[in-house]
C-alpha cells in the first residue's frame, strides 16, 4: 500500500516537471520570436523643413474704446415732455433726443423781447440827443447799459430753452433709454449713452523695453473671440509719453476700421503689432510635433542602414512662435529634412515607414477654416 502511494507521488512529480519543462520551452520560443519580430512599416505623410522669413510681431491684450463716447445727461432740471429717439438707433450730430418742459421760459421770453426792443429804441433816441448836446454822456451810457442788460436777459431765457432741448453732441449709435415720458429730471441725470463706433480705438500695453521698436503708423492685427476666425487690420495712432511707474509698461493706442460695427467698446481683444524686421526661421507643420512634458519631438524620415526602406528617427526639438498651421523650430532640425506631418502620437523610434502624401492636408500660414 505504501509503495503504491510513493509511486503515485513520484509519478505526479515527474509529470509536473515534464509540464514545466514544456512550458519553459514554449515561453523561451515566444521570447525569441518576439525579439526577432519586426512590426510592419507605418504609412505616413511627410513635410519638408523649410527656411522662411516671418514677420516679427509684438503681442499683447487690449480693450476696445470708442473714439467718442458719452452718457448724454440733463443740463437743467425739468419734466420730460418729448422723447424723440429710438434706443440703439444711429443718430447724426444735432439730432433731437428729448425735450423738457420749457413753458415757463417761453412765457417769459415775449416780455424780455419787448423790454429789449424798448431799450434799443431809447438808446437810439439818446444817441441823437447826445449828438445835439441835450443830454450828458452819463445818461447815454445808462441807456446803452440798459439795452445790454435786456438783451442779456433774452439770451439767458433762450439758453435755458436750448439746454432743455437735448440734442446729440456728435454722430454715433445710441444705447438703452434711461428716461421716461413725464419723468422729472435733475441736473446730471442720465438720458442715454452715445458711442461713435467707426473707427474704434484699441488700447493695449507693452513692456518698456519694446518702446524703441514702436512708432506711429505701424500695422496692428486685432482678433477677438466674438469674431472667431476674423482678423481686423489697423494702425498705431498714439503712444503714451509716460511709462506706468507700477508696471513699467507703455500704453499704446491703435485705430481700426469698424464699418460693420461688429466691434464694441469694452471688448477684450488680442493685438499683434507688426514690426518691419523679418525673422529667419525653420518652419514645420504644428501637427508634426509630439508634445510632451519633458521635451517636444518630431519624427524624421530617413533611409535605413540595416533595413531596406525608410525608418523613423525621433528627434527632440526646441520650438518658437506659431504662424497659422506652422511652428518655428529653433534647434534640432536642418533645412530640407523630411518629418512626419500627422499622426505622430502612434509612432515610435526606429519604426519602418512608407511615405504616402496623397491624403496629406494642406498647411497654410493664414488658414481659413470652412464654415461647416
């Protein structure tokens, strides 16, 4: 009985050993096969590293402001008897906005005109009497003073009527109405905002070390998220002569056309000031870069040494500014090298490659995406 048990245990041990040896041989064969395995070449599209001259630009952020913008307010207290404008409508200089109650002034005006007329008649009489020597120079001077005083009273009443007839001070676009018919206004109460929108100012700041590069008339490009894909051209029209003592920045103002009035005061914009100096760069498509926290890289396509066909070499690069679909390479590449232009995230160093540019996307410095 004991012999049978011992034989069974021994047989089991031998069987396990045989199975382990078979598995070890299988795993070893798989490892050897994996070492010898060569992945199939990847089909890629390529772009050449080209030397280009790019415009040098200074970038900043800015705010749009109106060339002229005010809140039209009441100059005299009084009741609103007429509202003659539509909120949001364009108006020209001198357009009637509101009229306040002027019945009291209009009632006083005929009496003041009559007194002024009488004073002028009396002055004409004293002029002749002075020539004839009938009256003294002092009597004539009093008559002249009376004429001036009565005329000044007429002018004061007319000025009060004019101030209660509120008109647009310049051509522009009105805002939201802030008064109602019959409302009693106090001096300085707001009536409506008025903004001149075409052209429009762009206010932005640049570091003081950039001041020698700036001059009036330099071109600027303005972009805003309110108008995606659009760039508006303008010119620098003013440079503040004083540097901000807190930030050491210089304030710059540009003027841009705004015929469609798409830009509005208060908008946040990005500004690029074009400089006359051209920058020599090596440009590649931005999609050719494999971005990583430790360093950015590209895959260079070159002829294989041991393998037939082309292989990929991962090359680390230092990048510069962007222009549309392109990005500048400061170091790491040479002009004329071919780099993989798309799909770099799935590639690895030393991998075989087959170049097929039939479906390669077009790369542009000023792309205009289609509105789909």
